[in-house]
C-alpha cells in the first residue's frame, strides 16, 4: 500500500463531495488532524473507519 496514493485518493474524493477535512472527520468519527495525516501520506486510515470512509466518499474499500 502506498500512503501517498491513498492520501491523494481520499483528498480527491473529499473535495469532489465539497467536504472540509473537519466535516469528513465528523461524519466518520475522527479528528480533522487524522484526515490531514491521511491526505498528506503520513498515515493510513484505521481499519475500523474504512467502511464508513468509503461509504461517505462513494469509493470502494479496495481502492483505499
């Protein structure tokens, strides 16, 4: 898994939905700082939030 590719995918999907990092975080139960770390390629989303993240962003879990 490539952290940068995953981060770019999350960022692109979030911006297509016109969501801020804070709004996305609130929808899936994480902080905006966690979303920022994902988008910057510093970390991966926790397994526990993948299903909600994929659902909110309308992307496949496999793509994340």
